[in-house]
């Protein structure tokens, strides 16, 4: 919980130097410029396929890990679990353990009862507000926004977002809790498809535990099981299930019942592990007195690992092969061409230059595939095809006219080449020149 909360709350404050014309926040979703930044990776709207790849990669990692280790995501990393645990921890600190809380809720209203319940809800609201506030930091420059909270200089839009997220966090972690896992989360429904008898699960050793029953100090353990039916494992379960009934869909593999039962075993001087992380096959082998090691290498895990490797390599190649210059050309739709009084044929194009570097750049546009050609830029001032200026980290849009008095009588394939005058970096785009008898 400390690790996951620490990562969530502190990540927006990590700085990453990208040069003078780019944000220095390591993880940022900049809605204004429609770009996402993740350390050294920058994702432009045109590269949304990278986001798709990241989501596919995350899904395959989840499947792979689930097939090996069961629902570790649910038990240790899912935000719903982490914030619910945090809220339960606050409740326990303020109101006491389960029995004390039960007693408090059944007691008549008194100053002490109001004080404890009001304190719990106040702390929950503060945590929910901090959670919501941290979320919006991922979409803004974190230090600037953080200080503006203290100077009351926050925009109404941001405050509205924070209000909504505060309410949903308070509701989900304070009240809905495990109901979200049981009734709302789709993952809980299909995760069993990734389980088999060699998946690590939380299991109750029935052979060792049964027949269960109360046990007095000094009594013999002969002809009975090691479970003393203290229900500690049931009381700590956030999902309200009894793991002794076998693996159930509700179990999020949080391991709280393992700790609770181990504590009980310590107290009664028995070996730990009546409830433990184990596989069904391994547990059965132990019960039959066979030595069997864990079999993590299953065909299913090999498939997942292979898919994972393919997606990871594709993502790596996409990130490595990412260029910092892109040219896109769009032919004018109307008119497709005009014939000038001089007899020349002229086509219009919209060109978009994606300057993904953090420096202002000047580009030169040239064309191949047509003879005796002139490129004219429709822009205020003295902009020519040799001096197309695009500021850092942005898209430059120009309307150009290409004319030729040696135009063919049919559409001609042409290639635009854009060259960065500073670095000689180039990009090309294939287009069509349409003339008299063309399309
Ligand atoms: S905590 Fe252990 S001993 Fe107590 S009821 Fe659960 S399984 Fe039995
Ligand atoms: S049965 Fe155990 S591991 Fe599963 S949710 Fe309950 S306490 Fe957590």
C-alpha cells in the first residue's frame, strides 16, 4: 500500500529535462497540446497506436501474471483494493478493531460515538480530496498547480473535477468497497479462465485442517484437524468469504487470511501454512505424500509469454523507429486543378509539418515527378518553399500551389520531400498531380 500510494502521489512531481521548449514533467498528459509524456517517450495524437500498444501490453502482462500467480493485481495493486485498505486502516486506527467497531455501531449515540465516526469520515474526505487533487496533477504542471491550491488560484474546471473525483473515491473506498470487485469489475468474472491447477492461489489445506473444532490448551491433536474454528480468517477477509469453503470468485488474493491464520498457528504452536499460497496440484501432492515441485511452465504461460514478447518487440521497434519529423500532404478537393492564363496547370495542397523536436526549425520543400515545376506558398510575408518555419514541438500548416507548364494529360504520381535545413533530416510523402484530362 505504501509503495503504490507513494508512486501515485509522487510521480507528478518527478522532473525530466526535455529542453527549453517542452514540459519538464516526467509523466504528463497535456490536454492543451494533445500530447502525452512518459519520461523519454512522447506521444502525439498521430501516434495513438502507441497508446493502443501500451494497453495491449498491459493486458497481456496481466494475463501472464494471473496465469502464474493468480489475482496478485487484485490483491496488491488494484486502486480499488489499495484505497479500500487505506480507508479500512483509518477506520481501525480511529474506531478500533472489528469487535470495537461492531460495539461502537451498536451503541447508543454519544459524544464519543459522534467524535469517532465524524473523525473517520473527515479523514476519508481528506484522503479522497488528496487522491483527486493528485489525479489532476497528471494533467497540469504539478508544482505550479500544487502551489496554486494554497493561493486559492485554481480554475473552476479543475475544482469541478476534483469535487467529482473526491466524491467517487469517498464513495468507492468508504462504502462500496468489495462490492465493486464482486458486482462491478469485469476482470473478476473472466479471470477464472486463466486459472488452472498449477496457478498460485490462496488455499486452505483441508486435509490438515479438518475435522475442525474448538481446542483447549493441552488437549491432544490426535484424530482431529488443525483448524480451531476461530474464524480469524473470515473476520479479516475484506470480501466477507470463508476460504475454508474452497476458492471462490470473490477472493482477491490479498493474503490477509494467510497472515491471520499464521498468527493463530503461532499462538497454538503449530506449523504455519494451514492457509497459504499454493497450487491445487502441489497441495494435493503434499496431501498424498508425494514430492512435487511447482510447475510454472505450462503451455498456456508459454503462449502468453510468446504474445508478450511479440507485443513488447513491436512496441520497442515503434518507439525506437519514431521520427521527429513528419510530412503529411492533402490535395485540395475543389478545384482539383486550375489552368492559368499562361497555360500552366496548378494544383493546391495543404501540407502539415510535424516538428516533434524541441527546437524551432526551418524546412525546405521539394518535389519529384514533374518537370518545370514551381512551388508557391500561400502565406502572409515572404514565405517560400525553402523557408517553411515551424516552431518547436508543434505542427506547421501551409497551403501551397504546385504549377507546371509541362503537365501531363493524365494524373501523375509525385513525391514531396521535406528537408530540415538544420540537420538535413528528411521525410517524404507520395501524392498525385491532377491535370486536364485527369480525375
Ligand atoms: S484462522 Fe486458521 S484456525 Fe482460525 S478458522 Fe481460519 S483456518 Fe481455522
Ligand atoms: S479469502 Fe483470504 S485472500 Fe481471499 S479475499 Fe479473503 S482474506 Fe483475501
